């Protein structure tokens, strides 16, 4: 088409007139040379972008799980196909993982007990060239480390040990490795539930501004609050907030603006809403909401919760009912919209993609990851499933 068009320009034209024609035609030529994409191609690209997913797993049989994985899996989706790109072996039970803010480093717990070593461990990896390259590991100073978080500055990590009542902080080197300068804090206490015979810190979440560390202690029905020194990463106790006796707080999530904290109670299958005061780290209890349908009578424990990127919805996983509850956030209240089956057993952890369009849930005991599309109303629609051995923790990036 362009060749024929040029043939129509008469050679008898003067150079000046020829240049004027060329200048006039230049925008048309540039538009004509742009690659074209059909509407279907655009839709496919927007709905199926390339996504990377890191999967923490159990690699050995434990009292509560039959671990069958080989390590940390790195899955990549291109269009509609998921493939295992890389597997980081040589780590036992990497059941929880966390990515640094710049996505260059990954930190993983090795959730083990005294039958393996005298302590659990934390592993540091460089995320490089499609692989996870081991940097080093450090002790967790107790057993069954079950959670790790990275400070927003990327300078520190914090770890919760379920067995032993210990939280530990490590500063990080510029290359992402763990520095051998740990701060170890030992917690004490108990609660009325049979699983609350001792302190069981289950997570350690950093506030959005990086000023505080909040530690839900399943064993004592408390959320411990620590101020974080922004230079050293050292923690200083500031107090605690309490949930109802026997509730067993496990994980938490901050509201979009950080003014509220949603605490997920594993043992009572509920979410307690707190007002959070960033000036001093104190928390005021506002209300508690069940994660289960009113007619459900079976056994259930909760595992994880997240706020949608737009701040309008809260999601939490039910193990036993095997569902994701969808709440609409309405001021200080939560309105249950749906309880969506995860198409598998024991939905341990889940992640919401940064664009807020999908939720991926790890069905620990059926070795699948269920992928849901998130509607503008917050509701979930199953779109795909991936087979992964004993998936526990998911990080999408």
C-alpha cells in the first residue's frame, strides 16, 4: 500500500514542492507504520499478564501436614500457561516467605523442630536471573519459625517462632544477606484454650509507616506492639492489645490508610477490628465479626487475611469450611458478602495481585492453588487451578 502511494508522486514536481508533500505525508506514514493489535489480543494481554509466583511449602511430614514438596517453587505465567521456572532445594519446610520491597531478595523460614536441629533457621536468597541464589542463613533461636516480614526500608527482617515464644529481628547487609546481629525477644503467657498452654507468636507485621511491629500471640490472646528504631531495627515494647479469651490471634492486616487493624483469630474463626493510633502504637477494640456462615456447625480454624488494594474489601481463609470469606469494609464494621469455596482442603495462605484483579489461594492438603478473578463488587470467581505439592505461602510479583 505504501509503495503504491509513493508511485503516485509525480517526478516532475520541484524539490521544494516535493519536500512540502513529504512533510505533509510524514504523520500519515508514521501512523501507517505502527504495529496493529486486534481487540482480542489487547483483551488477552490485559487479562493474562505475565505473572511470577513464589510458593513456600512443606517438604517433610509433620504432625499437621504430609509435606511432599521439594523446596521453594518459582512459577511463571505467560498468557494462560503456568510453568515451574525454578525450584530452590536444600531447605526444609520453607512454609513462609517474604520478598524485599525492591524484589531483589527473598527470605524464608525453615519450620523445623528439635528432631532436626537445635533451632529453626531463616534463609536469605538473591532473586537473580530467574533463580533464587542462597546468600546465607541464621538461627531463629526457637522452633517452628512460621512467619517472616521485611521492613519497608528493606533494612531489617522480623521472624515469629510458633514454638518457644520467640520473635527475632535481623539487620540486613546491602547485598540482602542476614547480618549476625540478632535481637531476640522471649514472650510468656497462656490462655484458656487447649492450644494456649504457652506463648505462640504466629506472625510479625510491620506497620505501613515502618514505625511499629505488631505480633499476634495465639497462645496469650494478645497483639504485642513494638516500636522499631529506624536506624538499627531494634524493637522496644510499647504494650499490647487483647482479644476475647480463647480467640487465638494469628495474622493481621492494616486498613488502606493505616488507621485500623484487622486481627484474624484462628481459634474463634473471627476478625476483630481495632483503631490504631500511629502516634503511640496503641489499639482500641471496636467490634468482632465471624468468618463463618451462621449455619455452619463443623470445625474450623482461620489462617490468613488481606485487604484489597483499593481498601474496600477484606478477605480471610477458613480451614475446615474451606472457603474465603469476602467482607465489605463499612467504616468500623464488616459486612460478609460471600463465603467462596476454595475447591480444595485447608486454604492456608493466599495473595492478592497488586492490580487487585486476582486472588490466589494455597490449598495445602489437596496440593492445588486456586486462582480467582476479583469482580468490582469484591466477589470471587474461580478461573484456574494449579497443581503444586503442599503449597502454603504465596508471593506474587
